[in-house]
């Protein structure tokens, strides 16, 4: 169970060697990435950096497909997993700025006529703020083995709100609402329901109109079908309970419908687009400064959930060798991602890997720190 949690939150690690001291910036970063790929048996890795003078640097190492020896490049589109939660957060914050939602609202007050919600633990005591902070006490529906059996039996399945939540009906809560911290995709599915209820629009149309089109993130796509443009092969070694093949892409088609994750993730992107989104998100470009502060300030229950690691509201906060880093990462079978913003350096950075396996000697955030040592 510990290993599965590590993948699904983001405490995923891979080993590497220290950077070479006598390298120049660009070649030094490339050598680090090449070393990471070679020494850890990774298929490929993309990295993009936006420096304080708005210069963007893109790096790639390894292969999009190990059998055909097709090289991975910055134009490849990879599933970004839970980083997609940040698009939902951004839209929610815009709705708060517009006076359409109050963070202190009880979620259920917006859904008094949706009777099946009463089967969810804590549902009558959960505020919108708690869902954003992961303090609701809702269990993780994606951790139920039964859901992966269903995925295996019907990989094309299109999931409704209720069908996702069904797997945790009448479960015991992880903790009392607002009295603990536990990362949960479940809460963000409920936030997606709220966005559609308040706007009267399909969630992906809302994100496209308010975020993607406005910011010209033209290489970021909703994960709503098994075929994805310019998707590389992804490689998996998940526990048997996930029922995932070793290679998760066949003839350009993903092994199951990624529409399952929806507002718990729900996007695929190039790494350069992810770095641009990190810059926008963590500078509060699309919502107010007062709400940005809530995103990047540890919440009471999310303070130091691990040494040097806290959670705010739609973001993790790391204490690093480069001082604070605001970040989120993502996992989808076959793919790992992370994006981050270092305010003291004014640098945004994103990393994507087309596999989900790793050793346990170095966290993804440490890879980013390692790269920044050469900036």
C-alpha cells in the first residue's frame, strides 16, 4: 500500500549522480538528464525551464518508444496526472473572485437535490475550502481495487460523477471533516461537479475558455479519450492490483479511458506548456493575489505533512536548497510529471517522464533542485 500511495500522491523517486562541477549551464543540464535516464533505466524524460528573464529552455533525453528508438522531444504530449487539479483550482478561484462561490460554503448546500451524495462520508460537514485543502476526510475512490477491475473489463467506459463515487459509498471517513489531512482525488471530483453546476457548462469548455485559450496553451489537451495526439509510449510496473500492461500505449491508443480522472487530473500536455502554466498559476495571473496567498500558504492541517513539505490549497510547498518551491506533481499509469515555481529565483520548471517506475533514492523535486544547481 505504501508504494501505491507514493505513486498516486507524488512522492515518487529516482536515483541520480551529483552534477558535474565543470560543465556549462546548457550542456550541464543535458548531462544531468542523460545521466538520470541511463542510470535509472528510464525510457525518456522531458524538462522545460522558464528563467527570470522569461527565456524558455527545453531539454529532452531518451526515447518516446524504446523498441523503435524514436527519440523523445519537447513536442511529445504526455499525461500530466494530478497537475490537472490546478486548472480546477484556478477556475474555482476565478468563481470566488466573481462572487459566485464562497470558500466557506458547505459543498452539500449546492447539491441539496442530489440524494446519492448522502452515501459519502462526512458529506454534510465538508466545505469547499476543505475539498481544496484535502482536509475533507473523503477516502480515495481510485484506491479501490474494484475500480481497476472495472477499468480492465471495460477500458472504453465513460464515467459519471456517481459511478466514480460509488466505490466509496458508506465507507468510514479517513478523519473528521477539517480535522486532518489526506490527499484525495475524490474531493476534486466534487469540485468539478461544483464548477459545472455554477457555470452551467461542461468543465473542459470552462477550462478551455478561461485558461487554455486565454494563455495560448495550445499543446494542452483534455484527457477525455484513449487516443491522444503525439502521445509517446508509456511504461508501467505498477502492482498487479492495477492490472496495467507493461506498455500502456498500443497503436497510439492508451490502455483505458483517461476520462476517469477528470478534475482529479484530466489533462495531457507538452512539458513546455506545463512550465508556462506553472509560471502563470504561481504568479496569480488569472486570479487575485489574496487567493494566490491561500494556494501557497500551508493550511492548518497541511503544515509539515512530511519534513520540509506542506500543503496549501491546490499546491504543495517544499523547503528546498533553493528556499521555497511551490509545486504539484502527477501520476497516470505509464507517466510521471511535476511542475514547480521557485519564487526567490523567479524560475518555473516542469518535468515529465514516460514511465511510472522509480527507485527510492531521490524525489522528483530533488531532480528539479539538481537541475537548478546548474542555472
